[in-house]
C-alpha cells in the first residue's frame, strides 16, 4: 500500500507540446483509498495533463477528510463521490456553495452474490429468498446446522442493511450473517473459496476489482422500495421488508471556485460517464494483473476510446490519443 500511495501521489507534469492550461496551478485530485477512485483519478489526470495542458497532483486521504479539503480548496477534484453513503455531509457541502456535483460517473451498487459455478450446481438458486433451501450448501463452519452469509466488515454501515435484509427475508433463524474483521479479510475469504471452487454466498459492492475479476451471479431481490430501504438502514427497524439495495448515483465532486476558474475542465467533468462493463473490465484487469492504478488507467484509455472521446472536444481527444 505504501508503494501504491507513493505512486499515486507523484506530480505529473505537462508535456511541452500540450495545450495551455486555463489555470496557472496544478489540478489537485483526491486519492481516496479504493481501487475505482484511484483508477478514475489516473484516467482523469492523464486527460487533464495531455489533453488540456495542466499539471496535476494527488492528495491521499479518507472520504470525509477529502470532502473537507475539497471545501477548503486544498483539492480541486474528487473523482468518485457516493452521495448516499455520506448523505448529511455531502448535502451540507453542497449547501455551503463551496462544492459542486458534476456529471454522473456511474451507478454504484450493492448485492448478495454467489460464484457462477455455484449457480450452475444449483440452477434453482436465483433469488436471495431461495437461500432458505440451501443452508447445507452454505453451512457455517462454526455451526453446521445453519448457513453462513459473508456480510460486510465489522463496523461498516452496510452491516445494518444486511442484518435487516436477513430478517426481512425470514432467514435469520437459518443463516448467520458473518462480519469479517476488515475489508481485506472479507476479500481474502471470498477469493480463497472461489479458488477452491467452494460454494459461498456473500455481500459485496460495485464497481470493485473483485467483482470485475470473478465470474459471479447476483441474487435477485424484490424491486426497490424507498420506504422499505429507509427502514432497513435503521438499526431499530422493527418490521423490515425485503427490497433491492439502493443504487448510488456516483458523481464527481468539484471545488466551486476551481469550476469557475476552469470552465473547460468543468465541462469535461460534467460529461464524464463510464459504462458499467468498461469500469468492471478495467478493475478486473487491475486485479488479475496485480497492476497499479495508473497502469489500469492506461488500459482503459487504450481499450475504450469510444467512451472517453465523448467527454472532450476533438482536438483534446487527439492530444490524448497521441500521448498513449
């Protein structure tokens, strides 16, 4: 991780032949500590440097700390903001007038997954409710009379959602919702089972390198219902009703003063949108290759010019393409 942070924090300078940047200082990006954000930062930095002639830098930090930095203009751009995950803080930042939401990067999601080999072994297992018939398939090593679902790491907000969903599906007497000690432990358990072709059911979110790298099937849930979802987010929800997880419209966070001073760059960020198959494929490549986020950014730019060329004027696109 130290090498990753060092690599992403390097200052990238502008080639001499590039266009003249519309601001006279580096564009500063938030380097949040998950793969998709770091890959997006790499993609955006390359385009901003080689297409618009700007120098760039990255500040590594946590979500709320970087949101505060965005308001102070210690950073200019946060490539990936999940408003639903920081709803109160994000609304406050927007109302301050110091931060803007740009574009619609993609829809992030959550769900319960099984490997495709498990789905092929048990073709009638299609929905989360069907798990009631498969406790022996997913037997809990600590209590084989029950099944085990690998939930999100201990202390994460999604724990409440998963616990309430288990109750809503009336599976809480048949399954234990196992909370790994960390995100790394959660990922390790899933990958270990997958490599050994063991049956496993687990919670995960997208886009992520793990979902992009593994061949998985998402279990079906009832159609999304806002009232049911609101209750499921409440630890004191007395009568949870099953519903699909809420899709998160991911946006780009911009410092408002930066956006005012750099209208061409703001237009770029407003247009930036990544189709789910493209980001999933890129993150899967990152995972399978054991590569760095900047390498994955180059992979995306080379493989998906039909996507990123829509974000920028033709002359900018040509400068970017000639730099790859």
